[in-house]
C-alpha cells in the first residue's frame, strides 16, 4: 500500500531541498549582515500560550496534542510567542537592544491553497528594547535588503504600511468603543479580500449603528497619509501616531527603500498582539497572498509575565516567496548547482581500490569527490563525471603503474595533464 504525504505538507527531494537551503541560507546571510543573531526554540509549546496570546486566528489553526502527563500542547504555528518567553527567561542578562532572527519550521491546521500550506518555513526578524520607529524602519529595510538581493525590484513588490495605534484612535473618534476594537480589526483585516457589499454586510453584523458604519467605511477609503491628516478633529494621540507613520516613511527614504513602500490604512494584521506600525509585503500585481508581514508588539513580553519592553519584527514564509521567484524567473538561475571538485575514474578493475583510496584522501582534504560504484568503461565514467558537474576528472590507468602518474582532465575545456601522484597529494 502506498502512503501519500499528509495534505498540505511537502516532500523535499534533492532539487526541492536545494531551493529550501538556498532560501534559508540567504535569510541567514542577510540577517547577520544587518546585525541579528540566530536563535530557535522547541517545535511544540503549551497550548495555553497560543490560546491566550495570539488571538482567534492562530488559535483556530493549531495542531494540538496531549502528552503522557495530560498536558495540553500545540505544535508551533509561529515563533514570536516563543521568542517572548525566551527573552523573559533571561531578560536581565541580555544586552539591549536584542536583535534576533530565526528560520523555524511551523505548522498550521488550515486549508491548503496556493501559497499557503500546513507546514512551512519562515524567516523571522525581531528587535526588542527600542521604543522608536527607527527599529520598525530597520526591520522593513532588512526584509527589502533580502528581497532585492534575490532580484526583486519596486516593480515586482510593494510594502504596504499602516499603524494599529493610528487606526485605533481614528476608530475611537468615530464612536467605536474600545471593547469593540479587537473584533473590528478582524473584519478590517479582510477589507481588501471582500467586495464593498460583503464588507458592509460583515461590518454591519458587528456595528449596529449605521452612522458609525458609514464613518468606518469612509475611513477605510483613505488613500494617503495626507488624507488622514486632513480629517477634522484628530485627537492628540491620533496626531502622534500619524506623525510616527510619517517619520517611518522619511526613514525608509533615507535608507533608499522608499520606492518600495506605500501607505495603506487597510493593513491591520490579524494577530491580536500588534500595537503600532504594521506592514505586509505583496507582489505588485496582487495575484498572490502576502509574501510576509509584521509590525510592533510592545505589550507581548509584559503579557507573558515579563517587563514592559517595546518590540517589533516581521516574518516571511518560503511558500509565496518561492512561487513569486519562480514566476519571475529568478529562482532557477540563482540556485547553486550541485558540483564536484573531482571525479575519480579507473581504466580497469585492477585500479578500482586505488580510485576508492584517492577519493577518500581527497574528501578528507575537504573536497567534493565521487567515483563510480560499477566497473564501467572509461567513457561511461567520464559521462558520469560530466553529469555530476565535476570540475576535473582524475583517471587512474597504466601511467600509474609505470610512472606513478595520474591523468587529470579538465572537464570544461577537455585538456588533460600527467601529474605525479605523490606531488598531487602534497
């Protein structure tokens, strides 16, 4: 009986594994050059951590289990709560700011579709301890630093930016009660995915007052920071939040990534812990799900029993990113090819053990080397060397017996030379 992979998961054959490694290695390289250090945590945590701290969206997507001691656990659907728990455990010993990154494997029990699977890898960047929009600018810059490195331009992708803090103050000014905000965010987060009629209907189910609904719909049509600034009766808190958004865009221009970024009041982010600047990265055409997103979560560490410390960060998944790079023709041409330094061939069975010996010696020197398991003719061995993309082929034949010489063939140019075996290995 053939057993298929679980729906929403992937088998990583060598080619797919090469793609995965290339993506993750790129994430790591860019993280380090932007001043971040790597961390990781357990693949499962206590269920309660996600139920209480991440909001309904994540809680409904958990793979749950009960261990032998009756403890309720969940496979991690995200890593930010783990980060908060870990930082709180050693908060007094960690230097500020804390700049960490991770590339975890995550699982969410949701309906698989294009760009969304039940199991995926995600790049997470976080800055903890900086209560300044400069930290938000830095995490956005870091994301764009990587995306530009893999060939994406401002014609391909856009970072849509808003502020939970600003939106909260604007909603309160329309008469929405503070207790209604969280439920309202979940609806506003779906604004771009719904028709105007469906959005009005969904909003009307939560907000019975028709006048309030009209004001909220009007607010969500704002296309620029200037439109928001021109609204009458902005509270002082709303003005402060708006000034923060303006400064963020100024910093992004200074960092020379401003052409990638635009204001979009409809960016809310579904998770409950966001408190300030929020952003999502999309393909410019808008045919795919968000490539990634993030924002400020100043209350999360405190909610986990730690001190009141500001934090901001983002996550980019491998699924949508991989699809976009493939569609843009940027993936295959950048993937490093499997390549050998040497292939060791024997012209006769009597040299087979010597081929194995030389292969082992070269491997111990840190070189990528292979040989043929079968005593095939030299032509077939040279074809295998070519198929495995070997730079050079070492041929062991009569010259080895006569003069202790190896034939070293350049596989690209076809030239070859005789080299004394003892000289070759010194």
